[in-house]
C-alpha cells in the first residue's frame, strides 16, 4: 500500500518483497517524511498527510478521505456523540432521583433528564471558545472530586465488609441514617488537592506553584487526604454513622 503524498512533498513508496522504504523522487524540503532504521536492516518511514492551507480542523480531518466517506465519518461522529451524551444525561438524572428528590412518578425521570440536558448544553456552549483547554480543565476538575469520593466509598465498603445483608438493606431504606463524616471528608480531600496540588491554566496550587515538576497530583493527594479525614471523623460523636431506627437482625 502506497501512502498518499501531501501537497508540497514528493511521493514515497515501499517495496512489497522487502518492505524497504524508497523515494519515488527527492523529498521536498518542507514536510519531508522521517525514516527510522530497524534492527533487520529495513527502514520505517513516517508519512504525513497535510491538508490545504487555510482549512478548518474538521476539513483537515476528512481531507485524506473521499468526499462521501468524509461526510459519513462526520455523521457517525455526530450520532455517536449524541448517543453517548444521552446515556450520560439519563444516568445523571437517575442518580439525582435516587437522592430522594420527590417528584411525580409519571414525569420524574423525564423531567430531571430534560433539565440536566438543557443545563449541560448551556455549560458546553459556554466552553466552545478555546474548547481544547477548557475540556482539559474540565477533566482535571472531575478528577479533583472523584479521588476523594473514591477514598470514602472504598474505605466505607471495606469497614462494612462483614455487615449482614439484612442490615445493609435496612440502611438503604432508612431516611434517618446519617454519616456526615463522608461528605465532610470528601470536601476536605477535594479542597486539599485543589488548593495545594492542582496545576492547570485556571488555577495552580501552592505546592504545584513552587514545585511544578510534580505535575497535577490533586487526584492522589485528595484520595489520601479524604481517606485519612474520613477514618478520623467516623469516630467523632454526631459525625460518624448513626440511625434513629433500630436495625433488624439478620434472620440467618
């Protein structure tokens, strides 16, 4: 298979029997392919496909493809994005409803999904300018709270690993059950990670500012910090797990 030469470069080929790269003509000074020698004596050639000058990112992406295939590719990407976002919106709506929000059962899920969909569209629309950096910052912000949340969830699951199934079922239905140590530890871990170790264009933590070579380790710092705070706060009266309803004993 012969690579397609970009404008401003000379065509190159590969000998089928030997796999040896060769020039059909002298490469142009700009955009010349790069050769990498292999241990067996052959040469690996990197070919660059260039788009016409002044083309958009989308145009550059589909430039090497036939027109019909380029349009089909963009359509597939659009449909895939809509499908993925629909699942995200619906799962987010279910999580919100599971928090105990009281709405009419007939319209509960549809209403919440619609509200979240509109809100998400507005947020996404505001980030279209400089979308690459904004999306990167968005992903970093997500990790800032996921780390502490994971720490609390994993520690709580480990500490309750021997809890009878009947007790766990009762806790899921018990509206008087409180465990303030969880959200407090998550908030503390998130604040610790962001204020000290975050390193992004919008904000740089104190430690990351003085030691930039460590990168952005807010996820790991928040995970460790939230876990330590959670273990400590669980033992504080009024903050640890508590319920006003007696838990039924395991029938087994």
